[in-house]
C-alpha cells in the first residue's frame, strides 16, 4: 500500500528538522553533528504531543545518563570489572523502573540507563575527557530535540486530540456491533474476539491520550474527557459480557418471554441507530422494570437481571456517545451530563509487574556483563561500540513478552544501515562540496526512513535505519574517511545487537502465557480483598486495578494469539461482590449472615488460589435462597448474587423459586 499523505508530511517534517539540526551543529562546531541528526529521527513522532513528550523525557534521560557517566568513569576506570558491574546495575535499575512505569515517563528511565553506556564506554580510554564528551553529547541531543519539537509545532502539525477522538469513534461503533451480537446467538469465539479487540483498543486510546498534557492548552482540555471515558469503556465491555451470559442462560431456559423478546428487539434497534442507545430506549427499559410484577420463576429473575444490565448498557452508551462527541468537537467535559455513575477514580491505578521488570533488568545487566567481559578478555579495540549497542538493543524492546524477534530485526536493519552509510561514505559524499549538496544527497534516504517511521508496521525498520545510518556515517565538518575503522565499528555494532539477542533468548524466561497466569493470580488476590467484609481497602482502588489488568491483558492475547483467560469474568465477579456488599446493610439478620458466609468462603478460596467447587456454589445458593426477589430491600443483593453465580458457575443448574415468590 503506498504511503498516505500524512506519512509524506511527517517524513518531510522530520527531514527538515534533521537538516536544521545538522546546520546548527555545524554552526556551533559541535564534535559529533551526526548525533543531532540521529536524535531527530529518534524523537520525531507523527503527532505533535507525542513528539513533545518524547523530546521532554529524552532530554531528562540524557541529562541523567550523562551525569552518571561523569560520576562512574573517572572513579572506576582503573577497576574495569567494578566499572562494568556499576554500569550494568545502573542500566538494569533504570530499565526496571521503565518497565514498571507504563506512561511516556518510562522513556526517561530507559534512556538514562543506556545513555550512560553510550557516553561512558567509548570514554574508558580517555577518562579525563569524559566531562567534555558528556557535555558535547548532551548539547548535540538537545539540538536534535529542539529541532524536532520546533518543526513538529510549525510544519504540518497534527494534534493528539483529534487522533484520540477518531479512535474513540471507531471504538464506539465496534462496541455497538459487539453489543448487538451479544443479544443474538452468534459464534462464541467471535463474541470473545470482539471484546478482546475492544479492550486492546481501549488501551491504545489511553496510551495515546497520555501525550495530551504536552499539547497546546487548547488541546489539553481533552484529557479529562478521556479520563472519564476510559473506565466507562471498560465497564461497557463488562456489561456486554454480562448480557451475553444472561441471554445465553435464557436460551437454555427455553428462550425469553414475549415481553423480554420485545424489549430485546427495541434495544437492538437502538444499537443500530446513529446515537447508539437513545433516551427513548432507556425509558422503555425503565418502564419494563417498573411494570414487572412478582417474580415467580428463575427465568423471570434472569430476565429482571438482564433488563437491569440492559439499562446499564444503555446508560453507558449514552455517556460514551456524549464524551466521544465532546472529544470530536473539542468541548470541555464539565457540563456534560453523565447518566451512569462509575466508582472508579479518573486517575488510573496501575498494576505493577515487578517480576517481569526484574527479569528484564537482570537480562539487560547480564547482557552488558557478558559483552563487556568479552571486550576486556579479548582486548577488542571496538568492544565499546558492541557494548553500547547491546545496551540500546536490550533496552528498546524490553517491554515485549518476547523481545528476541524485534532485536534480531533491529540488528538486521542496522546492518543494512551500515551498508547504506558505506555507499554514502565512499561513493556519494566525496562529491558533496557544500552543506546544500550534502542535504540534497541525504534527502532520498532520509525521506524513506521518515516514511518507514510513520507507518507502525515498519516503525522498527525506520528507527534502526534513522539511528544507525547517521551515526555510522559520522558526519563531520570536513570529509574524513577510514575504511578500516568504518568496517570495524559497523561490525562491532551489529555484533553487540547479536549478543543482546542471544543473551535475551537464553535468559528471558517469561512469555505471554506466564504473564496471563500472573494477572489471574493478581486478580484472585484483589477478589479476596473485595470479598472480605471486614476489609478496609477502598473498593474503587481494587476495581481500578482489575480494570487496568483487563486493559493490559487484551493486547497480550491479541499479539500472542493466546486463549482469553478469565479476566473479564473476574472483573464482573468483583463488580457483583462490591454491589452485594453495599446492599448487605439493608438485609435481615439471617440474609446478611448467609451473604457474609458466601463472601467469606469465596475470600478463602481466592486467597489460596484454589479452584471454586460445589462448596462455594452451595454457599452462594444458600445466600440466594435467603433473599426474596419481590422484596425491594433484598432485590439489589439478590441480583448481585445472581450475577456472581453466573460469573463463577456458568454451567450450574437453575434454582427453583416457590410460587409464593420466595426461593425455597
């Protein structure tokens, strides 16, 4: 597929920024102008806010890494093993913090780690010059950052806000399709694929919105809208999942009653309308619930629960439509009337994967130690370049479950970048006698690199070429060439990345299946806290954690083609337990005791990570039997327990309801 117009505009923008950075670096007589050019292609992003955030955190990371290099190299250069251990520990620590911090700020931690290696390792032969080297490298990088940010804001600027609004509108359309399918008999794998994709898209929307604080003031107003929208998106998925389960159970009970079938038809019609869930549909659902008489059977109880979940879904769609509309029109969210109250803090609470971060950090540290040991033991003249690139390659892809393919790909295209640099160095540059001819000579390749960076599928290729070609080319104020040094440096860079790939393949023991299992165990711990009637933990905090895990699990499932775990059912179970706990105060003493006993039994099982069995089902059944579906004081708790039973025991037989309206 040919590049789109916005890809060309970004590529032209990045090239102009790169030429400007080279001109400033030559003008200021900086020792390595090519670092300014490479920085432009590292920091430049298609969206203005993303470029600003990456530039800001790159500046912070560069300063921190340079300061650490100045601290370590002169003091430890006479003890090479200690120096290697210190740099490896520092790089590993920074990567650990970067993996934990899943915001744009994490880039600063990662950069601080490998910048120390980039500046420090080439300076071990001249430690007295480390300060000048660190200062020059910082100046060159800051020049590149300045030029990238300047051109991003002045030439063909693209704001993050409209991109977030566009993705949110697509998400809303897909969510309507998923809800429509949940009301009908569709393939189970198709229904699961719907919400897995939707949850993954929610994560992408939120990640994109992280750059909004770096936008101009007019665009930053979108951030509160996104903070209100994302938890409602995830709650919408939970509501769709609950409706799917309840409609499936109704089919097992002989199908919906005529009144419920009519209601479902009206909701389906509302979902296909332009507004998704209209106010008229919500009124129809409310009228159905209000007019419902005494519940006399399990099927009627299921239909009541389904009607309430449909009401929730309609309210969520109304809120989502209002918030997405506000995003698209750049309206502030203070005056937007929201129908569905949600008990999740706007500021996201994130699940920390400490084990994954530790493994990534240990792998990087081990890679640096092995690479530097080979460098020291063999007295390899270009070992510094190998160790430097091992640090870069081992850091850039550490957040992936399996970084090895990306490191290999990065290494292969880095070798291509070295070859392209060789053509320039020995064939093209001898004919460039001015800065203007140099810029014209660089234009074809750098424009192609920009196009590759603009397309997500070729982003890694573009970054590898955009970084390695200028640095290997080593542009200076005057043309100088040393074929032997060029080949040795290029070979060392590729070797360093190959060593990073090999070490990672051996030491990186986690995979997508392991991560999914860890998320399920973490959710079990949260569910144990939710089920603790004596606990003091904030329910909103626990549910926010489970929301975050759900949004994190979905991309893993998509990328690794794994079976979807029980994260959605766990989230729904948590929501139902919170609802039941809040309703227990209005129950009779006997009903409250039954409810408490059921929750405490669940708490015990979740704390032990034990599979649920007939004992938990029996406890839930006794709690349900202690409640009357026709008593307004009992109904909220009863429906919450019904939803919980459906989440945990979807294959359980229906309970029998006595003709008097109670559950025997």
